[in-house]
């Protein structure tokens, strides 16, 4: 029972995206590569919904280790532009498939 995203009114809520490469089915090594893949997965979901990253108003980032925050943030800062989405970040034990990061977002149309 899983939806990659659900529309509610003018909002799109994505499920948490772990860094699985949809073409190869694998997870890249390292926090920067994993953060990039998670964000690329979000971008693909947004595109399917007719949106782009500028529509994102809120993100939640789950990290296996908060010591990876700075490295993840470098990738995040290149992915989004100002005004940046509101964000929460947490350390989370047991991210699926042993991933180092999982990211979800809320986007709005219009």
C-alpha cells in the first residue's frame, strides 16, 4: 500500500524518497550521491504531476546520521533556489534499504 505522491486540493504530497536509482535499482555510495538521487527522484515525481522544484514549499529530510547534514545541505542548496522551501531535518534510525537519507516534500500548484 504505497503511493509515490497524492494530490489534495492544490497540494502534492510526496512519499519519502530514498536514493534508489530507478534505472539500475541500486543505491549509490555516500551521502552526497544519495541526497542527489533522492532529490532527483522527487524531481521526477514532480514532473509527472506537471510541477517542478520551484513548486516545493516544504521538505522533510531524514538522515541516518546528523553528522551528514552539512554534506546533504550542499547538495540540497544546489537543487533548490531562493526562496528555499521550509525544511525540517531529523536523524532517523532504520531508513529503508539501509539508505543514509530519505526526503519527502509538499508542493503547491500555482
